C-alpha cells in the first residue's frame, strides 16, 4: 500500500504543494501585521494631536482657577536692591535698617516689587502673545519643567528669574502635543510683544532675537543683565532634535523702569 | 485576534463581557502610556533645555 493520507470517507486526499501554503500563510500574517501596525500608528497620531491636547485643555481650565487663588495668596513686597554683578537673576537685597547703600560698582539702588516664589507645579502666571492666535487668550504657566508640569501648561524653569524680575525668566512649552502652546513660536519677529501676567501685574516683553540650539545648550537659561524672558520649545515641528529659543526683553511693567535704571 | 481572545474568555456571557471590558480598559491605559512615552521620546519633549 502507498504511503498516502486517507480521508474519513475513504477517499484519497489531494496532494498539496507545501510551498504555496507556507507562502500564503506568511502573506496572510504579514498583511494582518501591517493592518495592526497601521491602526497603532493612526492611534499614535490621534493620541498625540488630539487626546493630549484634550488633556491639556482640561488642565488649563483647572489651572486658571488655581492661578487666581495663587494670585490672591501671593505675598507682594517692595525691597531695595542693587545689581548683583555675579548673578543678575538675584539682585542683592539691601536690609531696611541699612543706610543708603554704596553705589560704587554695584550701581544705583532701586525699589523692586517682588512676589513670593510659587511652589513647584503651581500655576502662577499667564502668557499671552497677540501675534499668535492660540496664545491671544493666554496659556497658564506653572512652576517647574517636569513632564507633568508641561502636560498641563507652559513651565517656568526653577532657579531662573520670575517674569518681571531682573535676570532671565525661562519658560518652556510643548510645540506639537499637549495643547501645542508654542506651536507657532517661529512666527514671531523682532519687536513682537509677549505679555506675562503675574500677581504683580502685566509684564510686557519685546522679542529681540531667536536661536535654534541643541537640547543640551543650557546657556540659553543663563542669567542676563536687565530683565529678559526666554521661551524654549522643540524644533523642528514634530521632532525633539533641537530647540527653538526666543529671547525677549522687558519694556513695560511694574518693575520695568526700576530695572532699566539698575542696568 | 479579538474574536480569538473573546473565545478564550471563560465563564457565561455576562462574565465574558465584564472581562472583555476590563481587558479593553487595561489595554487602552497601557496604550496611552506607551504613546505618551513614544511621543516624548521622538516628537516633543516640552521644549526644555538641559
């Protein structure tokens, strides 16, 4: 008897080409794999563009209330300071009991309005850029640049000056996800205005220059003479390869005149 | 694949429905964290320096 497969009904099964079966199976599985990968990729795009933005918008509503409360609780004081040649972010505070300070190399003393430092993760400012449509209404700024801080709002880098204070206030924001607050930062030109509201009032900056740097270029956050606002975001769009940085100088606000005199 | 998983779920219909909902929710949460991680790695790190 021949060595062939026998079916239940007694008929001899037709010989099948194993090559064709394997090929078809591979093709079938590959097709489904690509379909799954396509859905995963589509899901990724939808998640990044829309779902993260939905999360950010929900967070912004809560942050707006939190910011209002923060402003009511913020302690505002006036201090006499002189410029600190070693660190423009931290002017030297002149104790009240001291007589008029030596004006020598440290420059003229001035009265500066200062606010108490916000806690990490707390909304404390609102940034508005009239030139950029999505920022005309403003976007809340939280203290800190941790991942969770930046998911809800723009983040102020701790250890840099607060907006409206002498030195360099650095604020970072997402460009393509989580509400895309800084999506059109590259549309700004020198002279464009950036407004930042804090408990002290509205601080108006004017764009002076912009740079494209590496993510490791921390020099952009270095203290600067005068009062500056530095905005950073990812560059190019849909890539984290570089950073787009906008430098703006304080031109108007509660401390603008005093800081101009100091520097 | 989905129908294969459905067939593998034990118990009566109502128990399988509950299991399916829990599994789907867990899958979506895991997918959210995966997408979040991937997005931060390649698309947008929030613009921070340093």
